[in-house]
């Protein structure tokens, strides 16, 4: 019986349950930690049951399968990426608040055990990088970029569904670790030898390895898909220098994904070989060298920083131009700066380990390269400021996030210049100063950008604007909460407080940790405001509907479609003559026209490959984590069968008839004809139905 149990369950036992430790050893500490862990597991299980119950109650399983899980539509896939990101953001923010509470009361103790705290900072970092930031930016690019370049879909729609499936599988694996614990305590970077089996033989590190591996495989395929689409599927007349700047940053991000993700995939694969088959790539004996892992990790890690930041730069470029009522200042210099950042991002990885033994000469070279990468970023800052100069600036919610970014990101950049000096880095390395800098770049630089995109393009995706009162509360709470949560960490770092500290014994730290704790509470309130904004927006969706599709008087092609756009995006692919094509159409009175001729449109047929990949990828990773070899083999065979079967599918496309395209387009044009255009002064009112006053009728441009 024991042999059969071992065969079926591997090393999975009762001790994996989050409450097992407090039953086994009911001390005060284990009870507190057990209650927190059990509560988190209960929320995951209850949330899954509620979603399943609602789908059953409203009879939406068929709709979910047909319109979402098997859809190759880039817009729906983009939305699903963003949903994953928002769910994972909620978990990561709660974990961050618990860590801040622990450090706020950490003088001489606190309430978390070191093991639990280690799991929290590992899952927080892993989720925020791989399962919040990457899905969010991938989702935004997925949705917006094909519309902006005037195409119907990505070049490889089936690959797009598989990329989504791999990300979903990795995210599910991280969520399951709440129910069947523990997760890794090795940090989001997973440095050996601590993550080697000799020091960490449990399942936690294996959860981390396979979740990250699934994410990197997804991102590599996504990068290939984006790059090929931009190179090969731009509409007629759209040369590279006529692309919106968001498409330029999408291209550079795709290139960084293609070359930046494989080093981490290789690193996690080699670490898995160390752990599963006793290889010695990164051990301290038998020829291994942990510095090989660190170089591989940061060969990914610094391009990754710009994979995260560049899409937000593109979003800010759209927001600043649109809500200043001006053409983007310095378009060519912004393109050049973007390409310079992409190239330089591969030349600075060593600044992550100035203290690890290389010569002063090598450190100096990488320190100078690190300072140089700030130059093209500074060019962007000045171009955005000059875009606003003498413009008619409207302080919309996306603009609030963008202005918050402009100030806070500049402060973070200055702290980066400080850290680029190796002699200074020696003093503050591995301290909270570094944590403050990192968050000072990624929260204003990345998260504010994604939230700006969420507010900016939500009407395009769902046909109604987001409610503004809760939106403004969320934006200002994020800005204030960020400053209060992370600026004190600069002081703590200079005072000598190490990062990842579960408890401390210096009273000098206490005022700063308490202030950071208050900031975390304000950020929690900001998340609550986001949830309330969405709830109120759904309730008010009819009053705030924008069916015509142009609620912000937009300039690029996505605003030339209904809200939400049809599956095929455009009845006839547009022809462009500038990098603000829709603005030019409106200026020339050529927007909202009947095509000369409607034709049948060929679109990819639904496919279950993405869903199958998600299920088999999760099962394979779960089996590898818990040594359930039968599950690994079964999932691998199922994947192989699915791939072979896909090769025999002949009906891979379907036709949308010209008559159906005509009906849909004429219905929208009739809506345009019935709608009263509004000026920018009224775009925040219920009079805004998505039709802006044309420039020639007096709108200030």
C-alpha cells in the first residue's frame, strides 16, 4: 500500500497542507503562521468555487469555452492575459502588505516565522515580475498593437493561444502552492547554492523552477509573434517611421524577449538538472560554479527590466500626446532613444553584482555603461515634457498616472545613478536602499503605465468608460502610498538595514518601518478603489457607453473602430500617410466612410491548443514538483498527441462573409450618424458616446 501511495503521490503528503505544522507543533508562532497560510489557501479554493458556481448559475460555460478559452482573437487573448495579471496583482499586493506589517512590528520579533517570510518575499517577487508585469504588458500589446498597425490578428494566432496557456499554467502552479505548500524561500532570483537540493530539498524550489520556466517559454514565443507581426503585417502605407510609438516599443520589447528570455530558461533547466539528476552546474564541488547561474540570470534580468519598462514608455507616449491635444514631440528622437535603450540593456547586467569579485576595472566599465543608459531615458523625459508644453492638457486618470510617473521615475533614476557607482554600491548593496530603487523604477515606470493603459483603452475593449471618482481616488492613492511605502526604505538602507529582514534589533529602524507600513495600507486602499471603480463602472455601463469608439479624440487607428471592435478589426484594411492616421482622417473629413467594396474576410478558426497546453503544462509541472512521474509522462504524452493531431486539422480558418461585414459596419455607421459629437471639455460627461468634434469644427488641437 505504501509503495502504491508513493507511486501515485510521490513526495506529496499531509505535511504539504498549510495547517499541518500548527497541528503538529501548536506553538504561538506556528498557530499564527498556520492561520495566515490556511486563510490564504481557503480564499483560493473559495474563489475558484465561486467562479465555477457563477458560471454554472448563469449558464456561461459554453460561452466561456467558445468565445474565450478557444478563441484565437488577439483582443480576447489580450484581455485574458490582463485578467491573469490583475488576479495575481491582488495576491502579490496582499503579500507585500503582510511583509510590511511584519517589518513595522519587527523590532525584536514580529508575527511571521523566517520560513513564512521567506516564502512571502519569494512569491511576491516572482508574481510581480513573471505573473503580473509580463502578462499585463503582453495583454496590452496583444490588444492594441495589431489595431494600431492596421492588421486583423497576430502572425501566429495558435502560438498566441499557447503562450497564454503556458502563462496560465505557471500562474496556476504558483496559486496551488498556497494550498499545497511550501513555495521556495530562495527569492525571485533563486540563487544557488541555497536553491540546490543539498540546502533546500523540499518542493518549494521546484514550484519556483517550473513556474518560471513556463513563464519564460511563453514570453519567448510571444516575442517572436510580436516581432514577426510588426515586421510583416503592417497595413499599406505604414512604414516603420509611421508606426505609433507604442508599436516601436512593442517591437523593441519583442526583440528583448527573444534574446533575453532564453538565458533564464537555460538557467532554470540547468538548476533542475542539478536538483533532479545530481548534475553539478552550480554546486560548489565537482566543477560547478554558482557565478555561472548568476551571470545567466542577470543576462536575462537586465533586459527584463526594459521588457517591463519599454511598453509603459509607449503607453505614456500615447497618453501625453492624446491628453495634451498635440502631436508627440520628437518622434524620431524617441524612436532612436528606444532602440538605444534596447541595445544598451544587454551591456549592463554585471552592475547587479559589483560586490562579487570581479576587478575594479571591469566594475568601472559596467558602471559607466549603466550611467549611459540613463541618457536615452532622459531624452524621453524631455520629449514628453515638451509634448505637454503649450498643449491643452486634460488631467484625465491616465494623465494623472503619467504625471506621477514623470516625477517619481526621475527620482528613481537618480538613485540608479548613485548605485551605478561601484564604490557606493559596495556600501548599500543588499540593503533596503536597493529595494527602494528597484520599486522606485518599476512601480511608477511599469505599474502606473499599465494602470494608465487600463483606464485609457478599457472603453475600446468593453464599450464603456471607467467610472472616474473611484479612478481618481485610486490614482492619487497609488502615488501617495508609493511614496510613503518606499521612500523610507532609502533611509533604512543608508542606516544599514539588510533586505529580506524578518526581524531587527535596532530601534533607529522603527520610525521608518512604521511609515512604510502606513504607505502599504494606502496602497491597499488604492487596490480597493480599483475594485470599486470596476464595480461602479459595470453598474453605470449604459450611461458611460461609447459605442462609436473614440472617447478621447484619439489619433491612431485603434480609435477608428467601434467599441468593442469586431473580430476582424477593420472591414477593409486602412491605408495610412502619417503616424497619426486617424487624426488625419478626421481633419480631412475622411473618417467613418463606407468602403468602396466589401469582401469576404478569412480569420483563424477556434482551437483548443491553448487550453490543452495550459492543462498539460500545469499537470506536468505539478508532477515534476511532487515526483509524480506517472502524471509527468501522461501530460507529456497528451501534449505530444495534441501537437500531432493539430497537424492533421485541415479547417484552420473560417470565412466571415462580405454581407455580414457590411451589416456590422453599416450598423456602426448608423450609430455614428445618430451620435452628437462632443468637444474635449465634455469627454468626462455622459454626453460622451465616443464621437469627437472634428478639428475643422473648432476643437482645439
